[in-house]
């Protein structure tokens, strides 16, 4: 088999490892005589692409070769750039498209009526004109959910999961997770020196609005307390645990890591500042709010450290490179085996092709009963026998 | 000469390299038959020390030996811990001291009358009872200013400057500065991947309320724009420069670094939230405020990344280890030469013992005329011949 | 259940992650009211231990507590130190033991007759006097093989596999492997700059006398050629592949990684220098020998870079910390479930307790058919579906 | 002033920071309307360049722009590649040149008569045809010595010193030195864990055939013993010091770093293996020879770790970026001020333009009296006041 044309795109937030997937798909494809077309800026590269406009073509389409992908695996981010566009839920169409040609849906968001368009027809038309036979879509829930739509519309598509939150369903591992924990582990390791020197309560915050994997696994490998979105903790008990840690520590400090979406009983997110154009005000981070509570209730000094963009920056670590390489090669093998609608995944510790998850199910979340110690507000350290390497089930 | 007893303490914010100084003073002292007494928690270890109370003694005094300092130079922070106490401006006295025994001063802070006490008498008494002949005080402006007080009171004291802002007067270099720039340079290098993948305006913020050295030198070695406290920039011009950078960049992103104290013409710091016990509300960071302006004026997406505690965390880099080692050994040589009131320093590119700076002069600040390009909002890259290695004069 | 006394030791070459295991066993044990005794220097701590001699006791026995293990997980190496002693094959007994009391075996090594003693009786006696009920032995093949001996003698023992070669049987993962690959990947990433600037053939060598996992996985994540002990390559073909890589590379360089035990058809290890006390001469490294061949046959410049002790140095990476934590807790759970003779392991992608491997089987080796591309002298990149996360079967 | 054409090349061994210089020269030049021509592969790019041959032109000449140098400063090595060619001492001429057209010199090397040619005439001819007005030559002694030749021949040339050995005369600092020490410091910091776990004598070897700066400064910032080419140590005394260190260390290990050119009284370099085409046999490294002596005399186990190519690999650290940026901008300022024959330098702690050093003087060497403690075989830690930041005089 040769002469296929394989498209590839990356959507949603970038993570280290995306370029490894891209390079592997390109190298395997060109070895076998197939062409690879890079679609730039995620789904936007297919929604906003006007093939009649050379500028648009240049912005959104990049033929990929061994030459232009040779060194990309050494850097993080995505060589193809990314966006958060979903072709079936477009609020605003590119100017060259007429809204009347596409099915519209009315929804209500924050009390306001919103019209969205499904321009899949245009996407399929672009794919056809580009002569792309198969598409590899790399992304998180959102990006993959549209891959599932395309599959239902009969287009050949294979998904690859990425997100530093590790919260895509039907897989135990998403590209970017290991590097995120590696970076968080290193940052906390370094910052112990300053938290300790000042004898403070160190409060770290990481991304994770719905799923606490990043906070939980960082806590597991740094032996500190954690708060996750899946479990509302008791504020007094958490502070008691921390102050006891601090007293027991000859260096008189303690550490806790909170997911962005962590909360305690009675906690309400505070907002501040003026509303922006969409009526949104800024939100207090949970780490700042928790810090206020600690200071107020104990008089202890705190230090709040946000571990955010750094966790998704730089090159991929060993595991992300290994998994991204393997996912890339599995996606390629699936394509050449005429499969569609599947996602490269890890299931029960093994590489497998699983179904692209149903977006209605929402993100995969931490199994509190088995993984989080609700008495000690830390990961569970018992009964790991039988669990897969990433200590979790999809 | 042998048989001296040398005290050593670290005050103010910690930086990597403090332990290197401590170890070097201990090793040189013990080689020559002197003893070294570690005073814990900065000046607080002399103000709150009650020698009649064994618990207090244990908390504040630690005899230093080759054994207990052998490995400390491998870690950042300060093995002796630190605080921000100033014995001549105590708002609250330890319970075992009677305020009536100490001179009091009334000042007005934020519209409220405040009484502070100068308990130098108690500090000197403790030093005498501890039989400390000479003291090495490592710290920033605040810590060193009290060293100058002690010197005037006739006590033998040698200062060593540290601060990641590099803003202590009478020296071109303070311990912690190089490591801070190293960390900031690495973080920005890593985060290019994510700012670029999303085609955003990346806004970094670093410590530096009064002096912009950290932002300026980071900009110098990463080739990005910067805003510093010493120069009020024009908001529109800065945004123009950045949007031009973005358009000229094939990866369609741009970067700027702002000191905590940077500002533009017309900028006022916004506050938010409820007042705390001292009547203080939280302040918007300048990076967030700048981000709001960029989004509002250009519609571009931004990403704000705070480089704060990480810059002072972890072990010292090569230069901080080299300078800390050298400052430690110079302090020791000054002590054994019966000098007092001096500070280890770098002046015109050379190691020297300078005067402990007069606190009234405030922090050392960037020489805008020679070091900052007020047209291009970046460091000046011309006419470096004749400047010392750190490109600045004290 | 409380009141047990658990012993723990580390044998063979150190790797990052050993201290993580030790700390976890100590923390879980003390939580449940058990004591932990650290045996220093591997099995030597039980063979050379003379309990009547306080100096010997001090050298070989260290009671472990939360206090003295609190920070050890932040460093690599082993806090308990290590040795390569095998109590059932002692060539030389400690002076306080009489050889006549122990069974002796005559073997022939390098043409010389050698007597070895099995002093298990003494080991068991020491364990009894120390009142150790269960022992956790962390090590590679050699260390674990004696754990199997102790199990057969009726002593309760649990093994934990470690080795940066990842070549212990009955497990897909040994502590230290991920960190070794992480370090090798980083080093090769850095050294590309210098190999490329000089347009050379870069030849890296890593440990691995019998098993090529370290070279193979490093090659997998850096996309370079490799030679492994399990497959004799053809010298001309390898050089052809490399020179083609070099010519195709716009930067005009190429890279290959060789296991210490790699070889080509017709290769014989050269020796040099004078024989040492044991009659051994130094051996040419395969990388140097290969470099000579490349230079001679092609005239190309080469650079040989040994990645040796650095791969096992420093702290453990995320995966090694995760696995070491989990192995430690599994070993503890096995002990409290009255199990013996088992080893913490990963099997088919899942954590499990397996049998301590039979030393007669020798090290686990790369499955050449499925993992090594014997045409391209690089890892196989196809058909990964169904394989466990570490891409291999035990 | 505009419209100049500036050439730039890098010669000798690469170090991190070269690309920073190149980028800065290009950016400043293009800002002012000058063109920059990159000469590839050092002086070879001018000796082997046949302007009549498009292939040769492509291989050796690369016009430099903001676009093609925008990201090069993020990587180590040299974007322009490098070689060790010296146009005034060519052993072999490119085939398109007739040896009879160039002055020849007969010398004797290793007992064999060698003819070398000075093809400066050809070099000048190429420079003229390329319309290059000024040349920036970045390199060590060898590369710079030919820059001095060109200057004497009336061509405008500015030198920039680089070498991780820091041994170029007339400057206290060469690009690459700080990064080399940073890497060595990190490697030794990491390897302490494995040397300690095995209770060994750790012997590190670094480049430095004639000058011991790299070993000495690494020793200064890691507090270990060192041997340098400038001082023949006493073998027994060194081993005594090390065994005393080991005994005094609670972890029972010790460390020493040796320059490649270090030696002890009575030491002779041993050779091994078969002679190569030039009659050269391989040389025992001094670290291996020292290791043999330690094992033989004390029975202690040793570990030899070569820190070689890694020290010059990867990106430049903060100081190398700062100095490379500054040297680049100084070279540019010198060119636009119509200067020639000068070298960017650091002298007495300040940036200056100094003379390109006279190659007859050989490399700059460590001032043993002030910098090396000949009793303790370690750096001198006393009397640093008055020394420049890099603790040395040119």
C-alpha cells in the first residue's frame, strides 16, 4: 500500500510530546510512500481554511517531510500550532462563509442566548479538496470529540490523547502527563529550600479544574498533602494536618499541593475586579484563598507558588517521548489497517486502540476510594498490587 | 591568632549561596582554631534569644562545626533559617523583655501611630554572653542596615550582601542574582514552546519592586522586551513594539518581562478583595494589568507567567557559588585582620571590602541612561567597553 | 499486627530510587508500630557483622526512623551504602570467623582453583540476634539470588529489583532504568550540538554487558542507531547506515549508541596494559574499537562519549520515584500478609508480586525479533499494540 | 555609516555561546544597514572555498539574516560549524589549488619531515571576491593566531576568544568557560551519590592539556582536591590527603579532579594498542593511571569519571550568554570604529578590547603561587581581595 495522504493536526492546550507524534507519523508514512499534510492551528486549520486564498492556504496547510520534521522532536509545544476551535460549535464563522449554509443551534450561556453553527460540511469539503484520506487528531477531550463527529460522518480519523491533566477517558495515559509531574516534582524539590528557610506553609497550585491527577501524582512522588477536585476536604482538618507536619518537621515547614479545582466544604470561589467584555470577573485562585485561611486561623506565614505554564513547557521527558513515539506508530498502523474512530491508548497497563471517548461522559476523574486518603488528605499508599503502571483504571 | 568566637547569621529573603558562605566561614575558622556560633533566624535569633531558657537557646543558637556544615553547600536556602526582624525597629517585643527598658520611637504608618523599640542593648548583651567576638551578617539592605548600627555601637561586624534583585549599594553583585537570572532564562527558554504554539503575547513577571536588574538582565540574555521600575514606559508604544515583534516572528508570538515594580504612564495599581487585619487589600500584579490592556487594545491572546519563588529556589549556580565562596573567605580575612563595619563587595569588576551602605540611600537602581533603551524598551546593547563584568557601576 | 522488626538492605550497584524504597518501608512500618533495622553495605552487613564488637555493629547496623529517613528520598544512591558480597560464595571470610565452620566449594576461575564458603549459618545467626523477622533485599540478580537462598532456608524475605540495565527476570521494570534513560537522553540531546558543529560520527557507550535495554530505549527516544549484546551486527552495514545518515543530515553528522557488550561479526575484545593482581588486563571499550574502524574505513572524524556513572547518579526521575514508592509499599504489604520469597515486579503492565528469579537463568535479554530492527540497526517501531507500557514481556 | 559587509567565522573546538555572538553581530549589523556573511567551518571556509564552484560556495558561504539567526542563540555549538584549519600551515591543499603558487615551509614533526603551505594569498583573494570588509573570528589560540596574521597582512579583523579551558592570553575570560564549570559542578554533584554509596575514591578528569583552570575552578566550587598541569604533585601526598578525606567523611568517600594534563613527580604517560596511520598509539588517561596507583597502594575501590564532551555541549549558561552577547556587541562597535587586530576581552574585571595574543607565548596558565595550594592540592581560598571577578589576571 502506498500513495495515501494522511492529515495531522494538534488541538487544545499544547504539551511536550506532540512533535514526537508528528515526526513519527511523518517518518513512518514517508518510508512507505505516503504523503503527510500538516493542518495548522488544530480544527481551525480546517474551518478557517479558504483553499481559494493562497494566504489562507499558507497559514493553515503545511506539507510535512522528513526534512521539515527532522529536529522537531527535540522541542516541546507543537510545530503545527494549536487552537481551541470546535467545527460543530462555531460561534463566529470565517468571513468567507455564509452562516445560512450551515445548521445553527441556539443555546443559553450565562443567561444569554448564543447561536452556534456546525460547519462540518465545510470541513469535509476542505479535507476532500486536500485529498486527505485519513486524519490523525491529537488533543484532549474537546479536540477528540470532534474527531468522533468526523468518524460518524464517515471520515477516517484516528485520535491521540494528550493533556497534562491525564483526564481523557478510555486511556490511562495522555501525552504530557509525565512531563508535567516531572516539572512539578522538580519545582517543589527546589522550592523546599526557600519554604524551609522561612519556616512557612508552602502552598502549590497546579492546573486541573475537574480532575486531580496532576496534584495527586505530584503529591505521591514528593510525599506532601494534596487537595483534589474530586473530594471536598474539611478546612480545619487540612490545616491541622499541615500544622502538625510543620511542628514535626525539624525544619519547621510543610507543603501542600492543590488542584485548580480543589475546594473545601463551604468554599466559594471569590471574584474580583471589573467584569470584562463577556461579563466575567477574575477569580481568586484556590491557593490564595487557602493561604488567607491558614494565615487567619494560625498566624503562620505562607507562600503561594503557582506551577502553571511551566508544567507544559520545554521538551518531553523520557516517558512522554516513549509514549508519544508509540502512540504515533500505533496511529499509523491503525491507518494502514483501514481503521477509523479509534484512539491510541493505554489500558490496563498495555498499549491498545480504544474508542474515542463519548464527550458527554466528561473528563476521567480520580477514583477517590482507591487513590486518595480522605483521612490524611494525601494519596493512598496501600494495595497497589494488581494496578497498572500508572496506578489507575481508565 | 586562635580562640576567637565568630557569630554568623542570615537575614531577609533567602537566596541560593547562603550556605556556601556559612560553610566557608566555618571551614576557614576551624582550620585556624576559632569557633563559630550560628545564630538562627537572622536578627530574631538575637532579639528573641533568652539565654536562661534552654528551649530558646536551642531554637536560636547552633554551634557550627565541619561536621554539621559539611554538606550544606549543596543546597540552596539557608541552613540557619531567616527572618525579617530589625532589632532597632521592633514593633513587638518577646514576652520576657520589658518594653520600658528600651528606647521607643513613635512613627505614623498608613495613618496609624506605631511604637517601635530599639533593643540593641539586649542584642549586645546576648552577644556578650555568647562570647561572640565578631559577627558575619549576610543579608540585603535591611539586614545590613542593622549591621551598620551594631558597628556604630562598637561591635565587630562584617556584612555580606545577598538579594536576587542585586540592589544593595556599594557592590555590583549580591549573592543570588546569577542563580535568579539562570532560573529565569531557563524558564523563559522552556515556555517559548507553549507561548509560540498558541501564538500568544507572553508576559513574564519577576520580583523587583524598586530595582529592575532581574528583569533587565533576563531580557539581555533572552533577547526580549522589558519594563523596569526605573522607567515609566508608554503603554501604546510598548504594545506596538510587541505586536510588531509578533508579526515579524514566523512563529507569531512575542515576549516581554516586567519587574514587579514596572509601570507605564498613567498606570495605577489596582487593589481587590477585602482588607486584611492591617487594612491592606491585595494588589493586581502589573503583569495581569498589562495583560488586560493588551487583550483589550489588540484582541491578542496573552499568557501571564509569574517567575517568583522559583528564582530563589534550589542550589546556587556556578557564579553564585564562586562569589559566595569568595565573599565568605573575604569576610573571614577581614575578621582576622581586625576590621569591622565593612561589607564584602564587587567594585569595578574586582572583589573588595566596601562600606556597609547607608540605608537612607535606598536600593541601588538601574542607570537608565546607559543600560535601558528607552526607545526600544529593551536593554542597551551598545558601548559596553570599559564596563565591569556585571555591566554596571555600584 | 504490630511489633515486627523488619530489616532492609541494598546490594550491588546503586541506582536512583533506592532511598525512596527505604523511606516508604520505614514510614509504613512505623505507622503500624513496627521497627525497621537498616543493614548497611548490602549482604556484607550480615556477613561481616560481629555483634560482639560495638564498632562492627555501628558500621553495619543502623536503626531506621522517620527522623533519619525523612529527607533521603531527595537524593540518589543508597543511604545504607552497598557492596557486591554474596554470603554463599565468600572468597574471604571476615577475620572473626573460622573457615572450618562453613561449607566450602572448589571452583575453577580463569584456570585457577578457588575456594568459596557459604556462611549462611552466620547470616541467619546475625538475623536472629538482631531479632529481624522479615528482610527486604533490594538489588539486582546477584543480590536477589541470595535472597532466594535465604527464603529456601526458611527466612522471610521479600526482594525488590533494581538495575539500570533493566535485566532482572520476572519483571518488566527495575528501579533505576527510567532515570538512566532520562540521563542518557538528556546527554545525547546536549551533545548533538558539538557532534554537529564538528560534523562527526558521534559514538555513545552505555553500561549493559549482557542486556541491551539501556542502549535500545535510549535509541528509541532519541531516534538514533544502536548496537546491543543480543545481536551481532555487520560492521560494514552499520558503517554504511551511519554514513548515509550523515550525508542525509543537513548538519552532516550522525549518532549511534552501543551497549558495553555490543559487538559485530568478527569482533574480538582487545586488551591492553599490564595484568593486574588478578591477571586481568584492561579492555578496549567497544566504542573505541568501533571508532577506530569508522575512522580507518571512512576517514570520518569520530567522537566517543562514555555515558557511564552519570546515568546512575543524582536523584530519581518521576517514574523511578513512582515505581520505587509502589515497590516499597508492595513489599511492606507482602510482609504484613506473611508472604516470603516474592519480588515486587511489573508484569504485563501491572504491579504484581512475582517469584524471585532463578539465578541460573541469567539476565533477562532483549527479544531481538520483536524489538530490534536487524536491517536498520535501530529499535523496531512497528506493532506496539498489545505490549505493556515498557514495551516488553518479562 | 552603512553598506559594509562583515564576515564571521568560528574555529577550533565548539563551545556554548558561539551562536549568541553570531546572532548579536547579525542583529546589530542589520539594524545599521550592513550585511553579514557567514563563513562556514572556520578558516577552512576560506581555504577550501572555490568561488567558481557553486557546490563549494554553498558549503562554505552562508549569508546571515535576522531570519536565519533568530533562534540560534538557544542552542550550543556553532551554527556555522567549525574546523581546526590554519591557512598559514596547510599540510594538504584543496585540489583546485596548485601548491607551487604558495610559500612552503619544511618542519620536522615526530621525526618526520613535513611540508606546510601558507595560502593567505588565496584567503585574501576569497575575502576580496566576497567583498568582505571586516572579519570577526571567534576561536581559541589557534584560530586567533591566524586572525593576527590577517591583521598584519592589512585585513580588518576582530577576534573573540572562546575555549572551555579559559587559556587564551590577554583576557581573563573566554566564552565557554562558565558553562563548562557549570556542567562539571552539576555532574560532580550528581555523582557524589554513587561514589558515596560504594565508599569509593572518585576521580574526575576534565579537558585541559596545558592549563588547569577548568579543574581548578570546578574544585573551587565543589570543595574537592585537584591536580593541574602547572604543578607536579607528589603522588603519595595526594593519596594521603584523599585517604584522610575519605576517613573523615561519614560517608566514607572522597573526590579529586584532574586536568587531562595533570601529572605527578615521576609520572610518564603510558601508551597502548597498535600505532595508527600516523604512528600514534593511544594514551592512558591520567585519571586511569592515578586510579591504578590508588588501588595498588591503598586497596581502596576507585571510580573514574570522564567529564569531556558533555562540558562543551548544550546551551550556554547565564554568564556565557552575557559575555557572548557583550563580546559580540563590542566586536561590532570595534568594526564600526574602524579598529582592527583587537580582541574582545575581560581585563581586570572589565570588558575591554585587547591585542590578539602572540601565539608564541602559548596558552595562559594558572598562577600556581596565588591560586593553587601546593600543600593541600586544592585551590587557594585566601587573599581574594583585589582580584577580578574571575579571580585571575590575564
